[in-house]
C-alpha cells in the first residue's frame, strides 16, 4: 500500500487492508477448507501451492494451486475469502464427479499454447498418457475447446467423454453455441468512437467470436470487416477494418489488456472473412 493511502486511512479512521497470505499460508488454508468440505478425502500439503490427494504407495493425485493463488493475490481484500470458498466448492464438485449432459457442453476460446499447458499439468499429476482435449482450430493462434459447465466448475471434454454423451463432431459446435447462448443473461454491444466492446457474463466473452448472427448484425454497421481482439477470456473488443486509426487503437488496447489480464489469451487481432476468424495482417 502506498504511503499516501496509508496516511488517508489513518486520518479518517480506516483500518489498513490485511495483506494477502503468502503461498505457504494460502496452501494450508485451502487444504483445511477442502478437508472440511470433503471429510473422507485425505488431503496433504506436499509443497507450496501443491496438495496431495489420497496419496498411497501406489500413487494418488496432486492439485496445483498456482493459478488459484494468482487470482487470490489479484482480488480485492474484501473478496479474497469468497474467492477461496468458490475454489473449494469447485474442487469438491470435481471430486464428487460432474453431472454430464450434452445440454451442458459449451465452447471456450483458448490460445493454442493452453493445450500443451494442460497436457504438461496432467503429466505432473501422474497421468502417463493424457488424452487430448476435444478442440478445433479457429486459426493458427486460437482454438475452441469444449467443456461441461456447472455452477461452480468446468470440466474439459476428452474424446471418450464426448462419445459417452453421444455427440457427433459434426454437431458439436452448433450444440455448444446454442447451450452457451442459453447460459448468458444478456449480450450487450458498447459502441465507442473507434473501438467497441461486447459484454456478456464476465466469463465467456471470448467465446462470442462463435456467434455468427451477432457478427452478421455488426458487419452491417461497418464499412469493412470486423476486426476483433480477445486479450482475455472476459474481454472482446472490435473495430472496423476500413478505419486504420481504429485498428491501431485496437491493437494498442489488446496488447495492454493481454499483459495485465489474469486469464490472458492473446494480444493479436483477428479479422472475420468468409465466416472465419483469420489473423489480421493489416
């Protein structure tokens, strides 16, 4: 906290905010709450930001808390406790098993590097031959990954899981987009002089790239093609390809937001042509 803010708090009687827990304390606290939520699960702290689950001589599982801790540190002090509780609820739900349904499949836009990160994470958890997640390319930079959505968890589908749900690849995207549309309370377009932003629920904005009807309506208002940026999963900006100044501003915003985002995707731009999002090359 800056000296200026500390001085203001002392003058007006406010208490300074509690500093965030360090990684050791955070790991211990998460372990304690998981034990309370799932009493029959053996949870051990095996390292900073790492939990061992039901460890035996024959193996077990490990949970890595690096992303959760990054979110915790970035959260406002008043919301940190609730964030830990949300994580524990998500963990408990995953441990008990998700109720899988074709009506719960949704599309999530990810950067291509995420696929390798997930594979490495599974290897660290002891999975010798992790299955690839169900995904399709949007272009060489970003992909669409398919997952099961529940109130407090996301489970990414592998090919076996997709087969169990009886969903064919040919119908997957249209089914997932329809499901996501039903989950979103409201989609709003906030228009700026040069750059506009689309908002929905604060989680799946990047996935709105897949809503063809949305972009058909927006194209009618532009002189050129839509050029979009998804610097994070909850950020979707766009501008008109015919406006060079607007595109320059969009590129500037995309890079800045990508560098600052908790759930970063990419700082690059994409243009919609012939129904496909292609890397913008100017």
